[in-house]
């Protein structure tokens, strides 16, 4: 089941950039670039481009979630997840869909919220 879950997460992550920017990251970028002679303007441009990549990441993450949430309930059901796997010809047996749902459904309510989806995708990106 882990292999199938990784297949699903890998599929989703193809739509998501791998940049994470927080104030600490911005400061780290500045401290790395300043000693090599980068101007404040160059650093600001670089940080802006990273922030744009992050914005794109979250828009694509939302797009991936909405592609699965066909009934617009703001949650992904087991049936919706199964349909996504079928639509994209992901080689995930139906019996493993429940395992994937259980892994993603942190509050055990039988559906995956956007917050739960984002958390799983973030954790997957950190591991890979």
C-alpha cells in the first residue's frame, strides 16, 4: 500500500513546485548572497521570484485538490480519490485507496479536507 500511496503523492507533487519560503528562508538567502557581492536589488528580485514560485505552488496544489473534489464539498471522498486514480490511469488497486485515505485523513472523519491534503503533500515533499 505504501508504494501505491507514494505513486499517488508523486503524481500530485508533479503539479507542485518544491519551494518553501518563510521569513527565515528569506534571511538565509540574503545572508548567502550578500557576501558574494549581490546587490540589494538583485537579492530582492531573487526573493520575489521565489515568492512567485511559492504562490504558483499553492495555486497548483489547490488545483490538484479541486480536480479530485468533484462535488465541491471541500473534501475528497474515497470515491473521488478512486475516480482521480482511474482518470489518470494511476496503477493503484481499489483495495489500496482506503489505505491512502486513512493516511491522508488525519481526523478520521472518512474524508480528506484541503488542510489534510496540504499537510500530506508537504510531508511527502520533505521526504522526497
